């Protein structure tokens, strides 16, 4: 996202709509998300949305944090 659009809650709103679509339309039971360890803004968005930190691993040559969320956890937040 371009810096001019940071700190407006856009990423949170878009991600919330995406999560709702995945659970309610696609019928998925669990979601997994990845964020580069240095991308603190993305990590904060994932945590704000209710994703739980699972573990850290190297993905495509970059150290990343892996997060999970189940449908039931998302529904509790609505």
C-alpha cells in the first residue's frame, strides 16, 4: 500500500471483508496468514483482526511470522 494511504484503517477493512468472504462464501474453516517479521504494520493488522501467532519460519528466503484463525474465533469477534 502506498504511504499516503497508511494509518487510515483501509488494510483492516479490506482484510475483514476478505475473511468474511472466505468463511461465509467459500466455506473455509481456517485461515493462515503470513507477514515478514519486519513488517510490523501487517503484523498489527493480523493481530487486530484476531489472528493468533503460530510460529516463525523462512518463506521465500525471508523470515516470516505465521498466523492462524478459525471460523469460530472470527464469529466471536462479530
